[in-house]
């Protein structure tokens, strides 16, 4: 069966353009929603059709775009991005639905931006050409700039400007890195290419790789965000409208860490290996720092915000353990984190509407009394977030920790403290909102039908994945392992467990890339 | 007297290749004559139409003589034609057309008289064409003066506005200093090499035992010539006149200066450094790179505190000149192409922005202050979108031509072993976000939930006997320019291959490059 990725990719944007130019806004918002459903349907077909035995790219689209610069319009799916594309498709449906039923100023612009954002995110997950990835990666910022600045709360213009400058600073550095990688890896007399597969085959000196890796890391760490590049977090999370925030935190944050697996490790294995220690330290710091701050926040959005930093720390740890298990865990954890964060923010929206808009833990409480359904949904999501055994997140975190124990035992041990801390802040979050004495302005009502329609399917997916995580593991296994194998070989060409002192440094350059 | 008339050889003139220049010079004379007739029809319709026709004719002739390859002489020893000259001339002509359209209802035209205004504009364009085709130090100087002197007058053409007169005077003084410095420099270069011809200078420097760049005469000459050109291109630290003159001059003329004068100055930078001095690139490269870096930093930092849109765009044009210098610095074919391509992109982006400023300053009580575009997104989306696209493009967002241009420049820098300059471009772009995004924020993210009092629409005062009976609101030609330029910015962002083809043709002109 042929699946045209371009159709999936541009469906939301096309629907939004048609709707914005030709249709009244009431029809347009439904058209955009229909497009997100269309993407989801297409992705479900793709999941069913996907050949899990292959480690190569499937459904490849490969056309010349800008021959002069060697940029190709190259899309493809493998086990690595399959589930991130699925996550994008899944997450956009409830967030769009949530928005469809609410009134906005200038709705056409709002839904146009929402749809453009979906296209950009899908594009950056599908892109198999480095320049194309950069294009979509930067393009993501435009709709989010407008969404946060136009429909946010509080000091939103300041927040959105800070957000965009932080992220674009990173991604422009990445642009320089990408161009440098393309230009410097071009053999004499050869044609410059940005195709990731081609870049993997070509080689650059390890000195070059090292500084280029740093440029990429700047972009990905800001996007994730990881400590210490998370400065945009508090203001942005406070100001962003909730459905947008759900997407920002649930889906966008994954693009960065995905970039490590897709681009950095295969194309610059020596550079990545060189900074392995540094990146692991950053990851572990993010876990501890995020957990500690999540525990001390009063604003519920910030609890989730800092917990995200910790979770992304885990994912990064998994990737840079340079171990198949760790990378596997990272991939599955990317999907899981997205799946729990989206409903979490929508639940925050429901909770806040029960407390006259207050999002402060000190003013919340006691909502569960007359809202059993909401409480049930919330408790499932909370347990998934704190990686309770039986939840998909448990599988992910265990795999990541196994990977870390394998290669970096000390860091793994420190990181496992993060698992405990997650329980602390999530249970605190749950209790202070749902249990305890009702807050002064709290009016306990159960979740209404429309919100239920947005949240419940996500919870169902979480439960399903908890019951059958092999669904993801089975399909992503081969591709993920292939992505890290080059860097893994650099790390220890002979066996995977050698003491660092005996690591033969000179051999590194001779290792052929697969 | 044995000398007979037959011994004096008239230079061989290729009239076919000369035809575009003849069209603009001839047009200038015809328009000036027509401007002497008093009927309203002649003043208001015939003169602009004749000007546009002359420009279009020149454009048509230019396409007719377009032929990639080496330089071919037009007038032996004075002018040559090649695709680089023709391509740049095309930019000047398009900029001229835009200026004519933007000037249709401008106060400056009424005050200075349409005939004089348009004739001076055509004269200036002729100077630019001469400059682009110059192959000789003397022709360079003639071109520079022919370009500048009409511009001094045009800057001061809004006779009743003090700032316009101030701009004219300032530009005259600074421009004369620049021209004088350039002339000194050219004289010294001649003194060192004994040649005025670019090709002969290149031979004299490149040959065995020839003049080295370390020759004090040549070194001083090159430095002074570069300084004179830096004045014209507003390259830091010779940029101080730019904000004042750009702000004071009538906005259509500002547009013309920002786009065409800059292109002309860069054209001669390319000729002088990439043709005459190409063999000593290792000597002047670092100096020019330092100049480019200073320009990027100063331009971007200077733009941040500006409230006036014209000043902001002036500072931004300083920074953009710095980006384009990067293509000159590397002295490779790739760098030449990148600069040419960026010049074209730069024209589109700036025309869109300036057209919006023209449209707004005529109706808004705030003039060119940033307040004049407050809430433009709601009030006049057809102006707000071009401005938004222009700002995003100038900042280098993907899916706009600005991204492609920057990508190409960075590619050229890396390829020419000036990776650090590529990173400077990137850092400059990050800084530039602060002010570009502010413009977008003012247009779209203003206090839209508060009912804004409608800005009183100030009608242009009737002056000099004939008033624009069309209200100031109706400026279809200005909106048309803005929308067309913005559409082209997006189009070339998605499909840049025509630009690359033209740039490749232009890059083939200078055969001495690497």
C-alpha cells in the first residue's frame, strides 16, 4: 500500500488555508478539526501497514527541491519517528476539539495557526533531509509565536517574545551547524548534500564534529528544554493558552530530543561520543532540578512544566547512555510523556474552570468530591506520569535506567532518585487539587461531555499502551538501535563494557560507519 | 600637422549592449522635457507613465541582451557588459519601478514637480547601471557621482519639511566626503599599478614581480576606496548618516536608497575586490570580514531602541549590508552568487516593508512611528500580512526568501573557510529578532480585546493647486506593491530555483574566482 506522506503533512495547512480564505469561521474551525482527524486516520492506517521487520525508511518521498543547495524534499518513516508522528496526530485532535468548542477572538487566525503548527511539527518529524528539518523546526515557531502572543494570558507578548528568541537563537545556531556539516562533509568535487542518509555515509573530522554537535545541542536543549537553557519556561507556561501549551509541552519538546537520535548520533558519532559525559550530566541535573522545582511550585502549570524538564532529562539520559535499551526507553518515553502531558494540561483547564480560573495550588482542593470521572481520569494520568508499574512510562523509565546502568552506572543511580521524586510531586499535585479541603472559590462539578470527549480517548491510549507496550517497542526497536550503533561503536569498538582508561582513542577515526 | 582625422579611432561601441542604459538616459531627458508642459494630464499621468515605460523598456532590452559568460566590452575600456552587471541593473530597474509606484501620491512629487522628480530618479538609475557596467576606475567614479547627485536632490525634494532638507544636506555632505575618499583611493590605486582598467589592475597585482598588496600606495588606495564605498553601502563605521537620511528623506526615496543604492555599492565592492583585487584575497579578506562583523553587530544593536519604522529599517539595512559583505569576503563564485541572490531577496523584503510604511504614514497621525501600525492586523490585514512576511523574512524565518538567502550566505562563508563569519551572521539574526518581532507584536498582539478608538484618518493636505481627489485611504498601488513583494518573498522562499538560476548566470561573470 502506498502512503503519501505529503498528503498527511499538508492536510492541516491546506484545510486551514481553504477555510480561512473561503469559509465562515464556524465552518472553518470544523474543517480544521476534520483535517486533524484525517491526519489521525491516515496515521492509524500507517501504523497498521508499517513493516516492523525493516529498519530502513518506509513510505519515502524523495524529490529535488533546491538542487543548487543540495536540499531535497525528502520524507520518510521508520521505527524512530513512526510513533512521534502518531503522537502528533493523536495530540492535535483533542487540543483542536477543545478549541473548537470555545470562543476566541479572531478565530480564523487562531485555527490557521493551530493547523500550521501541526504541519510544521509533522514536517520536522518526517523530514529526512537536514535542511528540510531545519526549515520545519524554525517554522514551528511562527504559529506558536502568534498563538501565545495573541491568545495567551498575562504578560503574553513578553512571554512569547522570550520564547521565540530563546528557541530561535538555538535553532539559528543549529542552522549554522547544519550548513557547516553539509559543506564540510562534501568531498572534493562532490555535490553538497543535506540528506541525512548521505551525511551519515560521508565523514567529517572529529574536531569539526565536536563544535557542530554543540551548535545542535544548543537548539535541542532549548527546545526540550533542559537545564540550564530552560529560562523561557516559567513565563511561557504561565501565558500560553492551555490547548496550545499541551501541544507545546507534549509534542514540541520531543522534536529536540528526537533530533539527537535522528541527526546528531548517526551523522556525528564521534562528536556525540565526545560530549556524552557532558550531556549526561546535563540530563541528570535536569532530572534533579526539574523534580525539585516541580515539588515547590504553587502554579499547577509550572508543576507540570518542571516535571517536563525532569522527564526530558530522563529521555536525554536514555539517548546518551548510547545503549540500545536506553535509546529504546527514550523513544517510548517520548511518546509516553506526550501522551500524559496533553491530558494533564487539559485537566488543568477543567480544574481551573472549577475554581474561577485559579491555577494556584493553594486555592484549589476538594474537586474530586463531586467529580468522580474527572478524578479517575486524573489519577490514571498522574500514575502514568510518575511511572507506576503497569503504566507505559514505567516501561520507558526502566529501559532508560537499564541503559544508564549498563554504561554509566553512577549517573544511573543518581537519576533513579528522579523516579522517586516524580511520585512526590505528582501525588502532591493530585492531592492538593482533588483532595484536601475545597478551596475558597472551588465549585466541584464533574467533567462535562465535551471535555470528556477530548480527554478520555487520550487516557484510553495510555491504558492501552500500558497493557501492551510491545506495540511500540516491537516497531521502533530496529530503527532505534541502528541510529545509535555508530556512536556506540565509537564509544567502544571492541566490547561495550570497557573501562574508560583503556578506550583506544586513535582507533576511533577508523571505525567504518554502517 | 600630419595628424589626420583618420588616425583618431573612435571607440568601438556595441549599441545593442548599450541599449538598456540608453533607455534610462533617454527616458530621463524625455521625462524632463515632458515635465515642462503644464497640463494636469501631463503632470499627473503622462510623466509617471513615461518614467515607467522607460524603465520597462530598459528591463525588456536587458533581458534581450542577457547572455551568460565572460565580459564583453560595450565601450572599449570604459563599460563592459556581463550577466552580473545586467542582473544588478535589473534590480535597479525594478527598484525604480517600485519607487515610481510608491511616489504616485507622494507629497515630494508635487513639491519638486513630477518631471524633475522622475527625471532625477531615472538619472540616478542610469548612474547605477553605469556603475554596474564599469570596468574602469574612472567610469566607476562617473557612475558613483551620476548615482549620488540626483539622490542628494531627491532626498531634499519635500521642500516644506525641515527633516527632508536636513536629510538632503546631510547626505550631500557625507556623500561628498565618501566620494572624495573614493576618488583619492582610486587615484592611489592608479598610482601604484599604473592602470585604470580592472583587468589590467588584476594583472599588475597578480603577475610575477608585480605590485603586492603590501605596496604602501596600493594598500592606502584600496583602503580609501573601500572606505568611500563603505559610505555608500552604509557599512559600519561609516553608517552614521543612514538613520537620519533614511528617516528624513521622502519614504519612496528611502525605499529606493535602501534597495538600489545598496545594491549599486555592493556591485562595485564585488567588482573591485572580487575582480581587480581577487589575487590578494588572503590579505584584504580578514579586514573586510572584520568590517562585516562590525556592521552586523552595530546595525542590529542600533535597531533595537528605534521607534521610527524608517529608522528601524535603516539600521536593519546596515546589518543586512554586513551579511552581504560576507559573500564578498570569501571571494568565491559561491560567495558572489550568494551576494547576488541576497540582493534580490533583500529588495523584495524591504520593498514590502517600506510600501507598508508609505501607506501608513500617509493616513496615520503617528507618521512613521511604530504606533502607526498598531493593531494593523485587525484594521488592515492586507497591509499587516506583507509587513509580517517582510519582518519574518528579514529575520530569516523559513518558508520565506530571507531564509534561503541567509542559508546561501552561510553556505558561502563556510565553504570559503570563514565559518566564524557564518556564525556571526547567525548571532546577528538572533539579535535582530528583538526588533523585527516587536513590529509583528505591535501589529497583531496589541490590546485587541479592548475596543480601540479608531485612528483619525488624516487626509493629505491639498498642496500646490492640485489635490489628490482620491482619499489618502485609497492607495491601491501602494498595497499592490506591498502584496506583490510579500507574495514574491513567500514564493521564492518555497520555490527559489529561478533566483538560483539567475544567480548562477551572474556568478559566471567573474572568471577569476575560485
